[in-house]
């Protein structure tokens, strides 16, 4: 019995307040004034009894909150802050429950905590969403009231029901992973809906603030009319308080008014999300283009082909057969370069551009240009040489000054040149 008495004394209840305890059970409901000196976490506080100033650690009956010690659980810090805002430094009444023990397994005294204004602190924590109704062994007296408050809080998606999906005992790390994953999936789903032309559904994923900035809906929708597909190539998310910032790399395929196939563009930036119920809403886009061709939305932006070249200048008025000459030379009597020694009867001034077959042998040097300056005389010499070459016989040629040619062309024929 001595050991049991020592354990009760460590709880600071029987020795100070004269509670009747047997087998760890309180047999009568009692209330004891105290002042809250510190908050351990969302369901544990330290108090100073008004009767003798003794310090007593209190574990609130009927609630369970996320823990703040490693591993920190989802909502642990928020639950602690909520408890501090309710009781820290205030006068309270510690109310026992005959259905519950005096101490828990850690030696903490078990009480309801009611403020002097009548507020049930445990019930208020449950209503705010930072605790759940908790039964250790047998139901406590206020259990039905706490259970109703929990159901109401779940329906309102308050506190941990919003931030932790009602699971207060997830670690903070698990919570961050789950929230960042959901943020990345939300952004990917937004662009998926745009690619499927589900504009109304994509519009519904915007926050009211962003919705107001982009109105009217018709103008926003028109901006995506040329889009064939938008895909999130990569994404990374981080949490900033209640918000999520998702950095994305996008690959877009858009229609081009001047091409049958689409054009590809690449973008990079961030999408800021805010909570909305148990999902997200898009608050802000910060996207910039990094690569790709800008699509043309109108035929007026297409490159026009260069105009066709003007028709050749045909002195004879016949453009049906120019024989590869430009300006045009139509079929007919022999043609020579004007100013030369040729005997015509037709003459042309240069330059004349020759392509392909040269029926009148105007392009003597084969460079594609005939009747250049000084070429007329050389053209006549070559014509004589070719005529002699066809005969393959020595010819005695009377010198004509600068127009003289060799007397024998056999050597010229061998070398492949008509003139030495």
C-alpha cells in the first residue's frame, strides 16, 4: 500500500486535495481551482494549485491531440498553439470524472479543464479540430458531447480534418509528402483538362481571386483554342505555410496557321496553390517560355513566296522557245554577236545568258555568258577554226594581222583547243 500511496502523491492530487482514490479510480466528481503555468502539448498542461501552490501536470480527459516530440505528428504545433491561446496564464477548474482513473500510465493527473467562464477546454479543442474524442478504457461522462463536436468539426473540415485528413497521428514528414504529391497531381490534372478541351472544369480549379483576374471566361478560353496538348514534363513542389508552390516544366503542342503540323513550345515557371476544402485552388501562374517556335494564329502572318522572275526580253515577240538564251533568241537564221566579224544575218548585243544547248555557238568559252566585250572577234576566230578542224587537213592561211590563225590544226585538235 505504501508504493501505491507514493504513486498517488507524485500525481499531486490526494495529498493536496484529499481525493478518495481506490485501485486508481476516483469515486466522486470534484473541482479544484488552479492556474495554468505552461502548456506541454495539445492535451497536457502544467498547473499550480490554488490551495497550496503545488505544481501538478494534467492530462485532459477525453481528447487526443498530435504530438510535438519526434516524430512530430501532423498538426502537433497547431494543437499546442491552440491550447496556449485557450488556457496559458488563466485560472481554471480541474474537474474529476468518477468513471476514469486518477492517473494515467505516465503519472499525469486526469481531469477535465474548465475555464472560470465555463468553457470546456477539451470540448473547445475538439470543436476547433485539433483533437479527437479519446476513450482509453471506459467511456467518460462527457463522451457524447465530445463525439458530436468531432462529427461537426469533420463536416466543417476544420483544423486537422483539413490539414491532416483527420489523421492527427501522421508524422509531419508524411504530411508534407502527401500534400506536395497532391499539389503536383492537381497541377498536372489542370493541364490535362486543358488538353482535353474541358475548359469549364479547368476554370473551376482556379481560386476566386485568380478567377476574377482572368475574366471573362470567353477570353480566357480563346487563349487556349490553338492548343493541341499541354503536358507537365517535370514538377517539384514545396509548402509555404498553407500554400503550395509547384515548379513545373511544360511541353506544349499548338496549331500553326501556316503549317499543317503543329509547333512545339517549352515553358518553365511556378504555379501557386491555396487550400480549398480537401483539395487545392490555383492562385497564381508565373510561367515563361524557354524554347520553341511561336505559333502563327493568322494566315496574314505567313511568309509570302517571292514573286516569279519577269519573262525574258524577247525582241522577236515569241517566248515559246528561247533555246536556252536570255534575253530570248527564237529559232531562225544564224545569230552572231553585234560588233563582231560574224555574217549574221541576225545580231544580238550582250550579255546574253546561255543555259543548256547553244545552237548558235555564242558562248565560246563555255562560261554561260555570250557576246561579252571583245568576244565577238574571238568568236569568229573559233568558228573558222572549227570549220578547218572538221576538214582535218593542213591549210595555208593568209595572215590577217591580229585575226591570223595557225596553218595546221592537228596539234590544236590533239590538245583539245581550237586556237593556240
